[in-house]
């Protein structure tokens, strides 16, 4: 197949099957825990299943800019790289959260 799509190389070249060379360690760990395969692209429903939320919750995150997505052919909207980026940005430092809180009196 001679696909000239800029996304075609991502789906095939960046995702490795053995865990020692996974390009998306956070996504791979999440999928492994759920017994799901690492793929190059995902639909809204698949992402909802991965994060164990409703498709509507994913749509809300898409529309308010919290979850990066693409206008891909077919129903796929998310690349593995987008989900990895989202997971990396989701980390919260509990120490910073505590420092921001003002004690109530």
C-alpha cells in the first residue's frame, strides 16, 4: 500500500510491540492494565473505554481544549501520541496543590 498520509508513518513506525522500546510508556501501561492493545489511532468511544468515562465526557474534554484530537479520516480522532501527551499533562503534584490552598477559618 502506498499511502502518502502524514499519519501513516506514525501508526506503523513509532509504536513498538516489545515493552522495553515503547514510545508511549504511560498509555502503554494504562492499556496493559486494562488488557487492551496499543494502537496508532483511537475513536472517541475507545478513548472513553480506556479512561473509563462516557463518550460525552471525552467530547467535553475535546471541546474545552483539555484533550488534543485530530480531524482524521473515518471515526478515529486520537493518535497514540495525543493520548500520551494528555496523560503526561494530567500529573498533579500534591505538594503544589497543598501550597495553593488557603486554610479556612
